[in-house]
């Protein structure tokens, strides 16, 4: 099996480099090797590799910055995805693509299921939804995997920011009225590999669709920060202070409820990610920080 991976140096891409390598011939690109803003480059790479599986881990993820450059976000998260979908279909490949909880507006009182109507609140969410719609319009074999609150030991993410600020500040004020599932990039990458290895490409093609893939359980950003502090050996009382979203305005509006139901993934494939608490402990335990 030949697997083409984009975004190999990103949070999820780096983890996928490890989990996908044992499954077959892995051909991976970063932005220097494959510029997703260039349609001709995408076409050339996919046709030269001729993959059985195309895993797209490349994305524009600067949520607040996307408010001032929505065209750039759309170029990577939607226009490039459309070309990848077209070329995957031409090659007869399965396209695995990652999307986000930010396609929803967060007003639902319970976890979102895949069939809930999307209503993005920000430019980033709009671009990711457009990418999903492009894949569906092309009509090739696909798995659209929506996830949430991704973090890893590299890149720019909430986990690393909180660790740094705990060392720099006496008090952290963290939003406590937005809820979701912090999802470790390594756990997401392992789930992706498990899907391919356990079920095979042919079976996955037959069950094309949108699936939610997050850590189990949920917490607030404040709850996540509190647990990070504990694992750092810091008493969070008085150090990690809960605040409302109104007290921490951002350029991009965030959904209050980012919880996604993973029930469809479990029913269809028997795959489930560990709890967010266990994944966070694993993040500390597996490698020295």
C-alpha cells in the first residue's frame, strides 16, 4: 500500500509519520516540497506518487489571523482540498482529511453528531467547512475526520502555551465557559492508522463519510489548564483563574460548545480514542519534556 501524506511537519502530520510508516510505503511532503497554494504542484505530486491512500494533514490553523486573511485560509483549507479530492478520485485513492469542531456554532446543548447542520462562527471554520463541501462535491472515496482542540509537543497550541505561562506568570486567567475535548495529535494519528490497518482501504471506501474523532470526555479550557498545572507539579488554586469568554475577547468568535459525539466512529469501526485526561498523562509520560 502506498500512502501520500501532506503536512508531515505539523502537529498531526508529525505523529502520522510514525503511525503510518509501518502500514506500507509512505511518501510525505511538507510545505517546501508541496505548496498547496499551487494547483499544478498538487496535481503533479499526486499523479507521480499514485497513492492508494492520500492523508491530508496540511491546514491553515491560525484561527484569529484568518479573520484578517480569509482568502489565504480558504486557499489552503478549501481550494487546495478540492484539488486533492479530485486527484485522489482520479487515482482511485481513499482521501483522509481532517476537519474541525469549529464548523459548528456551539449553541447546541449536547455533543454534536455528524448530521447536525454546520454554522461556523469564524473565517477559519468557514474555510474548513468549504473544504468538507468540496470533498463531498467531488464524490470520491473519503473519510472526513472532525476533531477538536488538538495539541502536541510541538507547534503552537494551548498545551505548550499554558506550560510556558505557568513558568512566566503568577496567575493565569483562562476561559471556563467553552467546552470541548482536548485531543492529543498522537492519539488522533494512531486512530487514523488503526482505521486503515484494521479495516483496509476497500472497506473504508465503502463507508465514506464524515466522522467525529476526538478524545473521550470533555472539559473547559480552564479545566484543561488546571490539569496541565497539576501535572507540572503546581497547585492550580489561585494560579489558574476561571474567566468568561467576554473577559477574554478574541478576533475570531469561538463556539461555547465544541463537544463532538464519537458514537458513529465507534459503531462503524470499533475505534475510540482514550479520555482526554489519559492522553494528557500519556503526553507527559511517553517522552521527557
